[in-house]
């Protein structure tokens, strides 16, 4: 799957999302080390660059932004033919 955001690295569909950010200092992949919940809708994640020459640590915020779709009540289906 192509990466739509240059700061996010990969997606593994059979295990769920594996999100890896790119280091803002050198551009290498950075692993999420831990996270802290700041509120019901915001998490601060701590990352470390995987480039041994860089190895910078940085944080990102993961927050609820907006709803993009809403699930409507299921429609009542007509009876199947022959019922």
C-alpha cells in the first residue's frame, strides 16, 4: 500500500496498523517506544530514530480530529422472493 503521508511508514493489514514515523531530523524510520494518554481523545507517543548515527528521540500527538462517516440504522430489507 503506498504511503500517503511522508511521515508515516508502513501498514500491515493482517496484523492491523503498524505505524512508523520518519525521523524529522534525518528522515530514517523511527519506532514508537511508548505512549501516554493525555485525555480521552489524545495520546502522546514517544519515538526513537532507528538510524544509529542519529538516534534522536521525539514525540508526536495522536488526537481525534473529526468524524468522517456515520453508521446509519440498518435498513429494513424486503422479504426474499418466495417467502
